[in-house]
């Protein structure tokens, strides 16, 4: 029987061992996301017979990821055994595990796409260069920012991490009317990331005007091809800073072919912004339950 536990930083070695050959693009495959968002999604893990299992939610909202490692159908059987009479719900993305699902699973479970959770995946080259007519407005944003401010880019490290904390604290204050359990979890997660950047293999960059950080971003690799952006912020008086930090950080990610900027959560403004960067892939996500 599966035995689930809360996710801790020390679990990263075990997780990475299971994921070392995984070629999927989804942000759900990021250990950082599993760790920092467990206060919202109640993420937990279990190991059994050479397979890793992940579940999220509680009660009626409980769902499982497809098993990692080993035979996927054997893993699904273990999840069904764990759930007993309560039939499990699954949450997964397009990718190698999805493509190996048996016909029996597809006949038994009803798949429902969740567009609001789809990841926006871009070519690193496109975000780094912003070349061509389709990125004309983005180049204008950067030009306008450069006319207003003398700015510089810095990699986030111990020498400037205090300035990043100050920028983050001010951003959350400026957006206090939006604060909910999601943003509170993000704020706590940000501190976890900043305290453990090396351990979590997190990279970050910031835009400074004078000695003040006005925009920053943080992310980590999903695999050797895909880098995931976890958090990106720019202060209110520096709105074009989002475009600037997006490009400048992408320029430093030349070792990766793709950049995953995660989902839009169904927010119209965020969806418009993510589409404006011309994604190479809009990665589908699915929720499924046993058919009635």
C-alpha cells in the first residue's frame, strides 16, 4: 500500500533520480513547484517498487499524477488500490507518460482538457532576440524603459539577494488588494527559493535602476532542454521592466532550447500577455475521472 509524505527539500535527490531521463515539458515536473506550492495544493509523494507517486489536494479534490518510473499500468493499479472504493482522479500533461497510457485506461477514464492550466512554452532564441515584426511592440517597451531609466542587469546571488527581498516585499505591498491564499503561498515559496537557490538549482536575474532592484525573475530546469520560470515581478512604476527582465534572463539561458512560462490560470490579461510572446507550444493539461 502506498504511503504518502509531505515534500521536503531533502527529497530533491530522490526526485531528480526518477526524473533524470524525463523529456516532458510541463511545469508540474519541476521539483521547485512541488515544494513551494504544497501549501496551496497539498502536494505529497510516495515511493514503491521503483516508482514515484505524487498526489495533490484533499477529499473530493484529491488527484494523482501519472506514476514516474517503472510500468505505468502497474503504478496506476497501485493508486487504485490505495484509493479503494473511492475511485482516483488523475491530473497530467501531454508527454511521454500520457502517450503510453493503455487503451484500457482510456476506456475506463474520462479525459477533460483544462485550457486554463495549459503551459506556454517558447523557443529560448525567440525570447532572447525578440526579432521580427511579431515582437515589434516588445522592442518598443524595452526602448521606452531605456529612455526613462539607466538600468543594468545582475544575476541574483548572495551579494544582491537583500535587494531582491526588498523588491519582492514592495511588490506584494503594491498588490495588497490582490493578496489571497495563492499569493501568500507564493510569498512564502519565494523565501524558500531565495534561501536554497544552490540546493534547488535555481537561477535568477534582476533589473537594477541605481542601487534598487525594480524587477526580477527566478526559475529552474525541468530537464536538459526546458527551463521553467517560477516567479517574475516588476514594480508598478517600472511596468516595462517585465519585458526587459524577460529578454535579459532569456539571453542567459542559451543552454536550453525552450523556456516554459507556465499557465495563465484563466486570467484574461495574463493569457493575452503570454500569447503576445508567440509560444512555440501551448502544452495541454488533462483532468480525468472514472467514467460513470
